[in-house]
C-alpha cells in the first residue's frame, strides 16, 4: 500500500496525548496492555497513535505524516491531529525538548539549545525593574493556560557574572499554577526556587508556596534527594508535575538532568496537604499559567532607561518570527535564559502509602 494514504486501522485520540508533532521523532513500538497490537510514540515515549493491528501499518502512519509535512513546505507545519497544514506554533503551544537537546521551531526546523543562545519557544516577557532604588533585570517565560493537573518541562541557564538585586545574590523560580499572569491575583502558587550566589552558581533548590505575594514559605517535611550543584552557565533541565490526589492533597514532583552524567534524577516527590492549613493546598484550576523567572543581570549592567524600549517588539513573540537586532542581542545576553512547556495531565490515582516510588507523570495516561 502506498505511503501517501493512511492505514485503515490505528487511532489518534481526540485532542491527542500532547506528543511531539514532528513525525521525524516518531517510532513504532508494542502496546503494553496487548503485545499483539502496535502504537506510534514520540522521542519521549508519549503516544501519537495506537491500536494498529500490523506493525507495517504503524510505520505507514509515520511515513504518511512525513510526506504531509514535506507538502506543507518550510513556512507551515503539518498538524497530524487536524490533518491540515497550519501556520505554525502559537504562543503557549507545547514545543517538546528533544533528547538530543533540540526544539522543533515553526516550519519544522530543529534548533540546538546551547548555553545562553536564545532558542526558547518564546522570547518571554523580559522586562527591567527597580527594587530598593537599585537597577536589575528579570528574565521571565510563561506557558499560559489554567491546568488543574500539569506537567512542565524546560530549562534555565544563569550566565556567568550574574549579579542579583539582593546584595549580589538573587533567586530563580519555576512556578506551577502561577497567578502572576493576566487574570491572576499574584497569590496562591507553588514555587520551586533556588538562590544563586554572586556570579551565578546554584547550590540547592527548595519547594515552597506563595500564599500571598510577595511572601514565600518553604513546604514542611519535604524529602530532598540529590540536590543539584550547578556552576554558572550550566543548564538546569527540569520536568515536574503537579497533580490532585485522591485524598485531597496535591502531589508535587520535580526531576532534573544531572549535568555531570546527563541522566534524569529525582529532586523531590511530595504530597502537600497545606501544612495544617487547607487554604494553602492549591487544588483544581487555581493558576493562570506556569512559568520561570530569574532576577538579576550579568555584572548588574542592565539599565532601565536604555534597555527597556529595544525589547518591546519581541515580548511574547514566537522564536525567529522576528530577527534580533545587535542591540537586542547585547541586552538579552545580560539576562538569564530559559524555556518552559506545559500540558494538562490526569490526577494522581496511585496508592500514596504503598511504599513504591511512583514515576513522574509525563503526559496523559493513554487509553488502551
């Protein structure tokens, strides 16, 4: 049968599972619940399609979508769920971070994520602010959308020579159920935060909550494993989940990629019940986005008067839809760099008291 048509069997779930849209990242494997059937998964083992009776049909599914992507050309992206060419990635869409350190940009181009190169999914909302009469810079990137149960993936790089607003030190945060964006009240979010030393080194991460801005408190009785130690300029690659549990708690887990080995390692896996205050247990669709934020700038050189206006036309823009000017490159090189992608997942229904180390949820549980 020709690869120009879809096979008669196989299924794509309505709305998909949140897989990498690039068919060049797909492969065929057996379904776990019925080894006589086959499915197509992406580079992160997230389902693309399932219920193929014959392995060749699953491969034909991949080849069909590869051919459709080629027909779309460089300016558009083939949407395998809608079966149509689209104009590309919109603000807030998922751009998976591939195992080889690339992201797929609008038009299907794979671009390497290296150091402080600006290859995140969006340029973010970089802005300059003052605190206590001092000038400082802030890098911020967000994944807009209310998600009751969420998995987020991304990276943060604090460049060498970083100087914060707070006596040279400052903090970076990965914020789940973030309420700092449009429609939020800046209160009631979970924060995975770290303080970096003057110069950019990171020596540990904590799990906290922000009940009322700007007060952040550390969660109690969190068991941390394998705290990261990052030199300035090293990339913190993370993936984390926030899920409502079946006993009125919220399960929070964070893994990161050890820069010395390249292997994923667990940082914490904790169920929050509000630490004796139910109002501090943030269940349901309680946030307006997920985000990352790092305060400070290289050598403290950000100047509000000179460095704000040149960034206005790239705030929130999808990567490479606008060319960076030399001035913009110089300004952005003084800030931290990073990206975050988020998607909705299912609540956690595991037995939290069985003594097993349940894996990090990374994508909706597939239907079989």
